[in-house]
């Protein structure tokens, strides 16, 4: 029986080697996606009148056409955001997000805010303020 020619030799490296690991995604370069799964009762779309519902939908559409990098650097009362400490939120915080120190706020109808949390490129809308001052003190 003949011995194989390669017996006892080190295997040759495959041509091209292993592919380089992919760079982690830069979510600031992505457009936001919106999750309404965790909206709280009394601060949801049903609480809004027809005009508020339309303003909310139009705002989501406008924000979805932007990049996160533009939203986080924009003016807070424009298409930008601001952060509110969790202790200032008057509404119940969903158990899944109770360890969060701050929540992000967008304006959807004049100065009326929707607030929630960004995870990667997804904004989880937790509250839509139906009347000014009900979600937190605007000082």
C-alpha cells in the first residue's frame, strides 16, 4: 500500500485566507426604525385626537427619512432630540426599561413630545404626551 505524499507535512494555507471581520455597523448612519410595542396606556395613539394621530404619523414618516446622526445633533424643539432623566417621567416605565437613567424625546405636534429609548437604530416609543405637562414637567 502506497503512503500519501502529504503525510507528515503541514497543511498549506488556503488561498485568500479567512475573510476580515466585518466592521460593526455605525447606527448613527442609519435611518431610525420605530417600535410601538411598549406604548403605555393613557400615552398611546388611542389617547390622541384625529389631529394628534395625524401629526404623530407625519412625524414618524419625516423622522424615518433622516439619519440618526442628524436627529441627535438637531435642535431639540425642531427635528432633534433631548434627554429627560427617568426620575422626571410621571408615567409608569415598562419593566423592560426600568434600569434606564434617561429617555429620548422627539416633538411630534408643536412642543408635544413622544418619549422612549433608542436601541441601535430602533426607537422604542414608550409614551406619546397627549396634553402638555402630563408626561413630565417641561419647566
